[in-house]
C-alpha cells in the first residue's frame, strides 16, 4: 500500500480525520469540530459595547446647531 491512512475502525472522531481517515463519520465529526471552534471564537469576538457612537452623533448635531447660531 502506497497511501497509508489512519482509519477510525468504527469510532469516528475529528482526531482521526486529521490523521487521514475520510469516512463519513470522521468528516462529520471534523465539520462539527470546526463549527464549534468557529462558534467559540465568535463568542469571544462579540464584545462591542459602544455607547460612544450615539454620543458622537449627538455631538455632531450639537456642533451643527452651534454653527447655525
Ligand atoms: Zn473514520
């Protein structure tokens, strides 16, 4: 055999996929693993409390109002 691949032998996992097993179970496990990885990264990245935007817009309006006077 020229191409030696790891096989999960009936117990698919993302780890076996990275080792070379491409059975349906391992592909699915890998997909789920990737999705979860993405989800955790997104959760960590959604940290946007920006009350500054509203404040900034308010200030711009105040400047315009001040100019008209
Ligand atoms: Zn497999």
